[in-house]
């Protein structure tokens, strides 16, 4: 692959807004969001009724659906980011079931390294105690450990947030093995931390901008449709109540708001429709963010192999 400069990588990141046209990934994310949300609601209902075992099973099923469904969507996004043919949804789901565990293993290995480094810092601080090294050596050692610890912890936290967490999944989606993922990410931490951090900041800002635009469109459209629903359809519910679905509220909010019985059917339909819009409003920025992480990963991998 050709070498890409940071500006070229930034241009690739900005082009991540095209991810909204990846209908297969959009469909998988929506399906994952819906199934995981439904299972979570079922788990909450079971736990509220005292069915602890059933609630635990449903909660585990929600986590399973969210994890493997999210990875399947990521695989489809990675296919699109690489410029090759995007595989079928069933094939992406099958690949996710057989490869997504690599992400957990890679994260566990990397977190174990951070744990060892944290234990080393704790050991150095323990040596700084007067009772261990004396009244002279202890303060001198502490004076050396303070800047080392501050810089080390700061770099570790930055690398964890900007490199390890966002780029481990794209590496797995690209088909990289567990050890190769760990080696690759730690290489970028040592050599390209600032570049990757800036690119990931650009990805976060881009996803936030998309989220702000989507929120504006949803709020403006929802307000107009709610007013028209009250005036034209004659729904005897305040416009704010009709917009409740846009904020993720369910049918229980009708009774809490004291909705009249005659209008409950229309209000319930508005909540269901608003819930669909709410799901889309969540998925679109997430889709852009995932595509941005894939773009950063591919750009850094191209730069490393050049």
C-alpha cells in the first residue's frame, strides 16, 4: 500500500461521512440496536418481577447480540473502507461469530501490560516510604518518581483512549491476529502516538458534528410534525408528549403523562415512529465514528508498511 501523509490520512478521515451510504452496515447496526434494546428491556422486566435467573440470561443475550452484531457491522464498514466488495450480511455475521473473540483477547493482553506497568509504579512509590529506604533516600527517590509517574500515567491514559480502545476493533475487522494486533498497536503508541491521537480527535469531532446535525434535523422535524399531529389529526396529547419517542421514551410515558384514553392509539403510534427516528439518530453518528476508526487504522497501517 502507498505511503500516506498525515494530511492525506485526515482527508480520508473526513471522507468517513460517506459511511451513511453503507446500507448493509446501517441495517446491521439498527438490527443490533433494536435486538439489544429489546433484550435489555426484557431483562429489566424480569429482574423487576424477581426472576433473577431469567433476567441474567436475557442480559447476557443482550450483551451477546450487541457485541457480535456490532462487530458484524464493523466488518462491513471495514470492507467498505478498504475499497473492496462489501460481503453479505450473513457472511459478516458468520465472520463475527468466529473472529470477534480476538478483540477480547487482544484487549486483555494489552490491559495486562498496563497492569504490569501500574504495578511497577506502585512498587516504586512503595520504595519511597521513609520506613523502607530511609529519610534521605526516600524523598530523593520520590522526587525522581513523581515526573516519571506523571508522564508515564499520562501517556498510558492517552494511548489507551486514542490508540488501544478505538483501533483494536478495526484491526480485528481487517483480519489481523491477536498477537499482531497487540504488536501493531504498541508500535504506534511508541512511534505515532501524537499523530494517531490527533486523527482520532478529528474522528470524534466529525462524529459529534454529524450527531449535532442529526439532532437538529430530528428536533426541528419532530416539532413541526407534532404540532401538525395535534392540529390536523386532532390527537388530544401535548406536542411534547408526541415527541417523547424521539428521546427514547416508551409506551409507559403515556400513562405517566396522563394521556387521555381516546388518544392513546395515536400517541402510541407516534412513540413507535419516534423510536425509529431515535434509533436512526443514534446509529448515524456511530456509523461515521466506526468508519473513521477504520480509516485511521488503514492509514496508520499503510504508513507503517511503506
